[in-house]
C-alpha cells in the first residue's frame, strides 16, 4: 500500500510505502471513496477517532476540575479544532481554557488554568489587579473556594515562593 506525502511545496507530492495488516488494509479499502488516497482515508479515520473520544456531555456536570472541587457546575463551550486535531473547552467569564485529545488531557489543561488563577489571586492584592482580572476573580469565586483550593495547590507545588 502507498500513501501520498505532501512536501513543503504543496505542488509536489510523492508516494511513500506504508505497511499495514490485512485487516487494516481491508478497512481502508472499504472506507475509500472516489478520488481519495489511502492517506486521506487514514487521516480522516484518525480525525473521526479523535472527535469521538470526547463528548460535550462529559463536561456538563463537573463537580471538580482535577483536584479542585467546584461549588457548582461550570458551563463550557466546546469545539474540535480540525487543523490541530484537538478539543477545546472554554469558559470566557472564568478565563478557563482546556485543550487536548482526551478527557484527562483537557481536565489537566483546565486544572493548569486554575493553578495560575490561584497563584495570581492569592499572591497579589486586589489593588494590583486590573478591573478585568478582578471580574474574573469575582466570577471564579462563585465556583471555587479559594482558601481550600489554594491549600490543594500548595500540596501539589509546595511553598509558592518557589513558583515565582
């Protein structure tokens, strides 16, 4: 079997041999339509698998983001980035953005956002924040208990003086 590999100059392509098991070859042949190359079919198959690995319903009733318990469920907007082949989960009001291919990667990414918020909002006084930052803090306090969450943060990272 051969796949078409596009070079940096999009007008040039070359055929590259690929080796697959007979069952994979049969699946590719069955999926192939019209003028598609085997590479197109494999790429689409990978994309479909990645898209189906995560569902918006997974983020509807979160009671925690990683190690951080939530006081109430957060609403997220979700989309699949076709070009980069990963999921994006976002809540703009809370300045939370998680990205990844799997549920656990997205949660880990969201948890990293919360880590940053905790560090900034606990280490710096309100006078040192912009109005937009204070709005995020106010919104986030509806969902997250800063005191107990900051203790969890310190359990993971230790003394926060080392983080700055």
